[in-house]
C-alpha cells in the first residue's frame, strides 16, 4: 500500500530541498516527491505545519545489549530512538560479551529484527575484549554485519595498535570511531578541569586528555590513509585540529553531542551524576567552538552518546556513579530549541547533521529521501512545546541533563522502511514490536 | 539601624555560599559558646531533646571528637554511625542511608565523606539539617570557621591581613573553605605550593598564586600549612617528600624570614618534619592547639544555628544567643 506524507515542509539536504513538498512511498521506498501529489487511495499522513525529514541516524548509542539489560534492552532502546525520531542507530560494542565476534553481531541483528522498530547498525570492537591490544577480525566482522569499529569507553592507548586499526580500514572501508582520551591525563577525573572543578573540589579531566589523542589519531590517519571518525568532540582545540586535518585532506569525520553543544561545566555545581559523562561538559568557549564546527561542517554529525544506567547506579556519589547520560528522546528538542530557534544554526544544517552526513560517515544509502531511497522518515512539529520528564522516557535510563527543560519541537510521526511505527506521538498498535 | 543578621539556613555545607554577615554571625556565636568549655560543668541545654548523628564515612579522629564534644556540651542526644557498622558496603546508595537516618527523626546529620558534594546531595534529599564535616576536596566549613575564629582571636581582626596557605591546595577542602572565608572577611590570600598542587585555575577564585614560599613568608601575618597526604608522592604530584619539604616545609630558619608576630596554623594532623619541623609546630608562634580548642566552640555554634535555622525554617530566624541565655 502506498503511503503519502502530505502538506509538510520537507527538508532533504541531499537534494537541497527545504520547502513544502509531498512525499509518496511504496514497498519500503520513496517513489515520488512533489507539490500536491494525488492521494489516489494511499494512506495519508497530514503534515501541515510540520517538518518532514529523512529518518535521523545516531552514530553513537549504547543499547547495553547483550549483558547489561538492566540498563537498557533492544525494545526500550528502540522505542526511545523512535520517540526521538531516530530510525537508524549504531550500537556501541562495550557490552557483555563485547561485540568482538561475528556471532555477537549476528545476535544483535537477529534480536533487533524481532523488536522490529529501528535499523540497527552494530559497531564491533576494534580490539578483542576492548583490551586495546589485539585487533578483532575486522574483515569478517564487516561481512557479518558490523557497520564500523569502536572501542568506545576504553580508549586505545597504544598508538601502534591504533595505527594498525587505521591501516585495516583500507580493507573494510569502515571508519574507526575513536573515543579520544589519554587515560593518564584524565586519570580519576570526574569533571572538566576548569574553574568549576577547582571550586567544587572535583578531580579534573583536562581538555588535553582529549586533544592530545585527537592530534595523535589525526596524524596516524594522515600517515596511513585510514578512515577516522572522532566521537563526541568536546573541546575548542579538538575542533580546530579536525578542521585543519580536513583541510589537509585527512579522511576524518567527527560528531558532537547535544549536551556538549548546549551545556557547560557550571552544571556540575549540583554534584548530580546526571551531568557526569565522558568527555565531561566543558567551558563556554568549547561550546561556542562546537557550534561553529557544526555550522562550518568540521563537525559532521550530531550523535547522542545515549548511555543509559540504572537509577541506583546514577544515585551514587559522583566519583562512584558511572559516566554517561541518556539523550535519544531529547536530542531534537534540545537542538531545535537551543540552536535553531535561537538562530545559531539553520534548520537544514541541523537536519543534515542528523541524516545525510552521518550516513556519509558510515557509507550507507540512507539519510536522504531521493526517489528509490529507503522510506525512513521523521515528521516533527517544530513549534510543539513540551517539558522533559524523564519518568515518561521509553529508555530505562532517566538521568537526563535536560530534565525539567521546556523544549520546542517534538517528533510526531516516524516511518521505518515504509512502515508507520509512530503516529501522532503514539506507537502503532498491532505492529510487531 | 542595621537589622541584626539571623541564621535561616537548614544546612552548613560550605563557606562559599555564606555572606560576610553570616560568617560573622557564626564567629560571634562561637565566641559566645567559647566560655562554656572553661566551666567546671561544661554543659548547656541549648540542644536538649535534639538528636545529632555523626556519620564519618572517612577516617577522622579530631574532627569527630570535636563534633562529639560540641554536641554533648549542648546536651544533644548523639548517635555515631561508623563506616564499618553502616550499610554503605551493602549496596545501599548514600541517599538510601540518608533517607533512613531522616526517617528516624534526626535533627542534625554531621557528615564526612571522601567524595566532594555528598553533603550537598544529601541535604537536598532530606529534611534534617546537614553539617558538612569535610567532603572530598570541596569544603570543610567548620575547619574554615575555626581558622577564621583563631585568626580573629590572635590578631584581633581579619580584614587587611596577609594569609599564606601552603601545601597541597588542589586536594584540600580546608584550603577552599579558608579561601572563601578569608576573602569574604577582607584578608588577602596567597596559595602557595608546587604548580602540580596549586593549579593556575585557582587564580580565578580570587587568590594570588605563588610557587615560592620564601618570597611570601616575609610579607605574611598568618601562614596556614596544610597536611600533605602521603599518597601524593605515589600519584607523582611531587617527586619526593624531601623535595617538597625543601621548598614548602616550614622550619625555624624559614620562619625567621617572617614577621616576629607571624602565626603558624595547621588543621592537623601534622606530618612532623614534612609541612612543619617539630620546633615550629611546638614553637611560640604556633597556634595549632588553640585551633583544636576553638574547634569545639565553633562546632557548637554550627550545630546550634543549623538546628535553630531548621526549626524556624520558612519563618526564618535564629538570633544569636549570648552566654547568659544559654547558661544552664
């Protein structure tokens, strides 16, 4: 059956579309775009006053499966993604067991198919057991479904290992997604090393713990010709280093999170672990630099680094509470409210950073609504106001740094591969979950 | 005429948030209580019927003893919760424990914790008053008040004095409380120590930074030496204790560079021969034992004011009381 999204403002950076356009889909693909497309018996979603965009792609999500399902499982994680408008998510490999064999990759793909909500693109580990020593069988992992490689959460301290991993990307054509952190510099830190940490008596994580490693990995990517994707950039210098490397032609892409784009280390004053993440919230100048990087394209993608934990884990003392905050369900609202509505960023630039550009990072044929593309669509009301209430999250994680915020923009409808999974802010009944 | 300041806070979490008037109120209240410890019967009924819980989730001898005596001299009922006998090792979060203590209708919880911010977290979660007895590297407000009180007693004033705090500033909660208290009351504070332990970010907190004690000591009215935790050497903040002492330890020779009326303070316990040579620690310019004595009056003031501040919370008032009013 045909599906028509009618009367909406379509934004598709891949075609330069940013105007009222109808979208017709059939068989899981886009079959036509245009003004005033005929209904002709198609199922119609009326999108007047709404923005119609390619389904969002999140390059950085911790779904905690397998092994840590008390924090998140594929159902809760997928539902959180859909509520946030994400139709494709990349899952991080720091699970139990670690995603370092084809078997675990295939398990994830099969388990996700049973849930049947999002396109899951699992990342596999760069090194066996995230130990930073022995490379995983990257070629086979790709054949069995890995979409990229990352030791996220366990920085690869051995430059020799990182160099070899980058060499291998020339075979896989998949990026190494680097969590850039020198653990000798971050040590037992819990907050950005700056005025706030000095005042609050918190062990600091200096900016250099990130920038030293970004510099190292950029040089290695340059030397090897490998493909590097820098995860969750948080520093002004980090943005500058990446900008300069891109200008030299290094094969590097980068992402930033909604929280690093909107919050500073001053939030640590509450000592609340819902502001504890790694890398930490930095200074005002870093936030400004990240925004500039997003505007000029140095930062390719917005990624949430959605990292759910149980309430008990996050209620612990700051030094004991794990790093990580949830972000899938607030990303669009936060970025629209703080960046687009405040005129810091064009709507089409934000949409590109959530669709086309992350697709290019991965080299996948999604994130666009050209005729023939997979029919992944997110419809949102750019003016709809709502208050962030973590108890209403689909995610098991409730530790949002944006709890209580009044946001403007909410996802209303989501289509995955031509199937309506979310309609008028409700999950569709009768659909397989 | 200026309205006399009243204490309206439920908690005492740090000196950073306090106004100059609130600091003076605490110091004046401590002065009023000071004399009680000199009586043959060292007890007043100011907190009779109130329950004070001491929860020291990190080793402490003198601060705990000081709080215990302070509570007893105010006639409070006292309960101690030690790490070994607490349930914190059984998977309960600190907030669970605090909520349980609150459920026992405790009036004041005196909390020490190795983590910065825990007293603030607990204070937000429970209705009982919380007194921070030292949290991580954040604040040690009653020790800060002891230092302010002792300086005021010894020097007759705080405004305009030059105070040098020397040692491991980075990890010191005493340094932070001293810094806030002293600067609010008009002293000039210099933080001195090796750059690894005195990061330049502290300059933005309103202190002068120095790496050369010899240059600072000649100007100073007060020098506060901090305890150097022995693990700092293992953590490579300093090359060796010997190297630290050579530059930042105070011995008789270094003390002679200072003014004759320079006073030497230390929150204790002193690593003798590291921060202070024994002859300086025990010498005529040392007021270390006076700090210990003053600690009781200061902690009596803290317990009394937060307890009253909570009782009248909302209506908001705990006027300072004078010794005649509290006389048993």
